[in-house]
């Protein structure tokens, strides 16, 4: 069961909503009537990430938010001249698009 509450209400009665989450409920917190956060039981399963995630995308802490891993890009940038780096990145993007054209 999901309940939606305003931010002020959630702040005022946080312990009540945490207790509800412990019982298995999900509480959506809104700001100006727009959902901005959710209190869920710790045992809740995160939504499965979308398939065919490119290798340069990583997901952290089961939040489902993609973050670009810049480590490899920074290593390439240090080794290549600007034009070479841009050309290599375009080739990688083209290869990715060809592999996932039917998706």
C-alpha cells in the first residue's frame, strides 16, 4: 500500500511513517504536490535496471540512477590528443548503437 504525504507532514510525523515502512508500507513524499522521495521498507527490492546498459554506465547503491564512469574516459584523455579522443569516442558510440539498433 502506498500513501502520499506533503514534505511538512512527513517531517512532522516522520517516526509514524518510518513505522509504517517497517510494517511494509511505502510512503511517497511530495513537494508542491509533486513526488520527490519515497520511504520504503529496508527489505524492499529495488526496481530492476533496464537491460542493455552500456558498459560505461554504472549503477550505485541500488538507486537505479545511472552515473557515467569517468575513470576510463580520463585515462583515455590523458593518453590521446583531443581529435584522437573525439574520434575514438565516436567509434565507441557507433559500435554501441549498431549492437543495440534492434532494441
